[in-house]
């Protein structure tokens, strides 16, 4: 290795050490995915793709089922989540995405949208998934979910919809997620 390559490698290692220190502090806050997402986005030295990979890996640690699909969260804001999924490795014998992979992807994006609205002591658990398969899904898929702000703190049920589209922006599946909520904090 040349001296320049050693310097670049040293800088990269230093950046990764700093990033891992910040991430490890925020791991305890994984109940609040928006806080972790914002912490990663405040690390200006990391490319956006690396930040998305780190966040998606952390989601995989929090929800091990998501490790079976190749997804990246691309946007996370209060009440909104978007992600992409590459589908080469999760195709079934019919050369389309397996239904369970679509549901895992949609549930992950929908859950992040819901959890971004919850306070520290709030809880939400998924009680129902309704999936409508509209078109055969192949290639790069995009999922998005938008949840309205919670206005009624006494409500015990929250419903959100996840749209999954293909590369041609055709809707391939619509998931309706029903959550049982315990909203304790203000």
C-alpha cells in the first residue's frame, strides 16, 4: 500500500470509530428510530449510502426477520418512512418476490413510520396485517408509509397503509397495518 492509501485508510478507520461510538450511545434509543436516524445524519463525513446501510443494519438487530431481505431505509421523518428493496436473492421459483418478503419489507417501513410518532413510554404492537397483491413484483421495490400525527391520545388503535411500488412506479402491493397502542407520554 502506498502512503496515501494508508492515510486514507487511517482516516476511514477514525471516522468509523467515531460513528460507532455515536451509534452505540444511540442503540439504547432504538425504540425511537427517528433519534437514531437523525444521529446518523448528523455525521457529515459518512456518505448517505453508508448511513442508510448502518441504519438498516441496526433495524436488523432490533428485528431479526428483516435480515432475510436486502432493504435500505431511504427516508425517515416524523410519521413518514420510505425504503427500497433489491429482490435478486428473495425470488421464488416463479421469478417474483415471495409474499413473505413483501410483507416483511412493508411491515418494517410501516413500523418505522408509526414508531417515529411514539413517545418514550408509548407502546405499539402489530395486531393485524392485510396484504393486497396487485401485480407481480420484480426488480427494485420501493415502500412508503405516511401516518397522520396522533391527535387522540386515548385511542387504542392505529391503522396505517404501506404502498409498495416497482421500478416503473406501478403499485404491486398495498399493506394495511393495524396497531394496538398504549399512549402514555405526552
